[in-house]
C-alpha cells in the first residue's frame, strides 16, 4: 500500500510539474530551425557535432537545454549535486572559437557531467557527497577535468553519488549522500540507481548532459551503467589519472565514461586516457604511453573469429534467471556473428574476500588527498578526523547511516605501508590474476571474458583489469517489484541490466570493439522500454522550432 502511494505521488508529480515523455509527443521540439533533430535522450556526439557545425544551435543553446532538463527532474531524481555557474560563459567562448573555424576535437562545446568526487578548480565543490568537503579548495583541476576541458568539453554539473563512493557505511543505500540526498533511477519510480556513480548513470541515461564520468573501485561504473541502460567503461587502473579525485584505493580506483553508445564512450575515453606525472600508475600504460585510436577500432564485424571465454564455474548459481536467459541468448548472438565461445573456467572460482586492501589504502590515500587541499574548512587531515566530523555533524545522518566501513579500516591499526597489507594485496593479485580473469585470458588466448554485469565487477577490481558493459536486457513489464530496506526498488518492471566484456590490462581497444559489434547487432538500448521519467525540454525549445 505504501508503495502504491509513493508511486502515485511520483507519477502525479511527474505529470504536473515535470512533463513526462507523453507530454512531448507532439514532437514540435524535435524540430530545430525546421530540421528534425534527435531527442536529447538519444542524441550522440556525432549528432551534436553536426548540429553545431551546421549552425542549427550553439553550445550556449545546448547548455541552456541541459540546465533546464536538470531543473525539471532533479527535485525527483537528485542526480545532480551542483551545476556549473560558469557553464554558459564557457560555452560562449567555445562558440566563438567554432565561429572562427577552430575546434578542439569531437568534444568541442559538448556538455559532460562529472561525478562529485572529481575535483575542479572553479566555483564547484568536490564533496564526495559529504559536508566534510563542502567549501574545500583544490590547487588546480583534477587531470580528468583538465583533459575534458582541453578536449573542448563543457563540465556542466557535478553528479551525486553514493557518499564517499560507497565507502563509509554498512547500512546506507546506493546513491545516497548527505550533501545531495537520495538518487533514484529513471526506469522505475524509486528505482535503486545502484552505485556509486549513481547520479552519473541517471544523468547519462536521460540526457542531463551528453554523457558523464564515473569512478570505480569495484562496480561503481559498471553497475549504475547497467541500471541506466548504458555503456560503461571501467578502464584498467592507470589508464586514467586519479590526480585530485577523492580516493578509496590507489590500487583499485579508476575513472571512466558512462554513455549511451559505445562510440560516445570511446570518444570520451580517448580524451581522458593518458600518462600523468601526478599519478605514477599511469606510467604502466604500454607503448610509451601512446593511447590507441579507440574510435578507429570500432568495426561492426569485430565478433568474427573473436575468442570469447565464459568462466562457467565462476557464474553465480543464484543469479536472476531473467538475466541468465538474456546472457545465454547473447552467447548465441555472438556465435552467429562468428565468435568462438570458449569454456574458460577460473582456477579459483570463488576466492575468499578481504576488506584489508581497501581499508588500508583508504587510510593512506584519503590522508594524501586531504593534504593537497589548499583550503580545508574543517581542518580534517586523517580518516579519524573525517569520521569524527561525520559522527557529529547533523547533516551526515549518523548513526542512521553508520560509519562501519571506516570503523573497520581504523581498527586495522595500520595502512598500506604495512607488510600485512602487502600480503593481502598479493592474494588479490593471485585471485584476479593467475587464479581468475587474467589467467583465464592467457591460458585460453582469449580476446575477452563475458559475464552478466551483475557478476563482473569483483573479477576485474582486485587486479585492476578493464570492463566494458553494454545494455543486455530488461525485466519484463509484468515483473513484481522487490524493495530494499530503505525503500528502493531492486527489481521491477522494465529495469535494465547489462553484459560485461572483461579483459587483460590495457585491452580497452579490443573490449570496445567487441562491445560495439554486440551493440550494433542487438540495439538493446534503442529497442527497449524507455525510462518512466524523461525531461521534455529539447533543443528546439531553446534554439527555435
Ligand atoms: C515523437 O517522436 C518519437 C520518437 O522520435 C516517436 O516514437 C513518436 O511516434 C513521435 N510522436 C508523434 C506524435 O509524432
Ligand atoms: C560550493 O559550496 C559553497 C559553500 O561552501 C557554496 O556557497 C557554493 O555555492 C557551492 N558551489 C556551487 C557551484 O554550488
Ligand atoms: C608510485 O609511487 C609510490 C610512492 O612514490 C611508490 O610507492 C609506488 O610503488 C609507485 N607505483 C608505481 C606503479 O610506480
Ligand atoms: C567448468 O565449470 C563448469 C561449472 O562448474 C563445469 O561444468 C565444467 O565441466 C568445467 N569445464 C572444464 C573444462 O573444466
Ligand atoms: C602509515 O603508516 C606509517 C607506519 O606506521 C606511518 O608512519 C604513517 O604516518 C601512516 N600514514 C597514514 C596516512 O596513516
Ligand atoms: C545503522 O547502523 C547503526 C549501528 O551501526 C544503527 O544505530 C542504525 O540504527 C542503523 N540504521 C538503520 C536504518 O537501521
Ligand atoms: C508476482 O506476485 C504475485 C503475488 O504475490 C504472484 O502470484 C506472481 O506469481 C508473481 N509473479 C512473478 C512473475 O513472480
Ligand atoms: C543542483 C541541485 O539541484 N542541487 C541540489 C542537490 O541536492 C540538494 C539536497 O537535496 C539540494 O539542496 C540541491 O539544491
């Protein structure tokens, strides 16, 4: 009963204040200056580039449209923490450049949203969702923000997230942060958006910008990507710089794109990948740091003769039958496309887990991040300081949302310089290496391993290997709703899920090519059900019909 009421409230609110998809059905606004133009929920970088070059609209129009879309849905979805007060001014400058015939590349003048743990040296805060960091200042842009700007992208907003990238509490919820509230997904009212890049996933899924950046330690890009019917790239640790990104673990953290198409994800990855003297893990990038041309690798025929492994003994026996049925149908599709499907069992299918690596890394890495702040309003230098702040600042909702993850990390009594940490790290490297993904790839000479995205993240997290997730399917429209402790819908009608391609380190070029071929063949995103809530402001509303 309570559930019904909530649903009805949201539906009414959507219809009255926000305009749901059906209100836009006249399609006037899908015309811009007399030309048909795709909806901002479907639009690609190529579409936007064409429209900008033709003069159908400007980047200023684009920013206005996206800001209006954010304003329409954010009171319900809480996907955005802050919008960039300088976005229109930046767009004006980029428009002027374009008018003079100069562009910085395919992202020139394209609005992108970044997760609120990737710092910018501008008016926006970098909070990780915590009041502890509101008002804090960084010495310069994070390398991710700087690279986006160098490529001409407009950072239009910061996305809400599971607070501290889901590294604080044992009883919080996906997508909740003290600073931004509770993110909910766009495919069903009160949908669990998954996390921790929850707002990035929602923003990209309904077009609050062209796409978004997320961060992943274990699952935080691929999981909200699948819940938003998205393509998510979790790059090899070290392909993208973590400089001035609020950390969990230097051994596992990575930053990647969450987009609606493989092509868009590849273009964004191209812009952000690369060596950075501020993050020495990037020195592991092969070929002297030269990044492959990801876009050129995307060929519809890439599945032909590809060697695709399935670690049957590592698939969960309790997995959802809906997801597994779609997974095996995908295997048949790949066979038809000429792929060789190879049984590639892991030698350690069910490794023990350790919380020590992340805990000890966090103690060290958080302190290192805090030490770089040029303004630290609450004078917080260690995890112990942040914990104390969190337990005493009312807005942090302690103890309703506890600090159990930090309590455990501090109870270790050591950090990642201790021999006990290194012993645990070696176990991870074995489980993810020879005993797991990397061993299976090497023994079977695979191009990739595939798994349902719900089961993939941990298999690549512990040794820093890459994953690309693509849309795979949806729960049926008649599916019964299941709800978590904090009232978020876990499974429900039309909720999307994904397929993951996992591979050896720095094999993104290959994984993107396979994901592209699968996407082009199946078109799951385009053919599937639409989100229940979609902003109805389109470019025509801003630039003129
Ligand atoms: C409006 O556009 C959508 C998507 O392009 C299309 O499915 C729908 O049929 C159109 N509606 C009208 C009334 O033209
Ligand atoms: C950043 O936080 C400060 C509060 O310290 C606030 O005044 C400011 O508006 C925030 N910036 C943005 C862009 O929201
Ligand atoms: C990066 O630098 C740190 C400290 O200077 C060092 O401990 C670590 O081994 C280096 N890592 C890599 C991958 O080079
Ligand atoms: C792989 O694991 C599956 C499931 O445990 C098992 O049925 C199969 O025989 C194994 N294959 C090989 C080649 O060992
Ligand atoms: C990490 O542990 C070492 C050895 O105990 C200590 O000297 C150092 O201060 C610790 N660093 C942090 C950030 O806890
Ligand atoms: C979360 O856990 C803390 C104890 O660690 C407890 O006090 C609090 O009530 C819990 N919150 C909920 C909603 O159960
Ligand atoms: C949905 O729930 C109803 C009532 O509990 C049950 O009869 C039905 O079998 C369920 N449907 C599915 C698809 O699980
Ligand atoms: C830009 C925006 O809508 N920010 C909101 C983020 O969430 C907090 C808490 O719900 C609001 O106060 C902000 O206005």
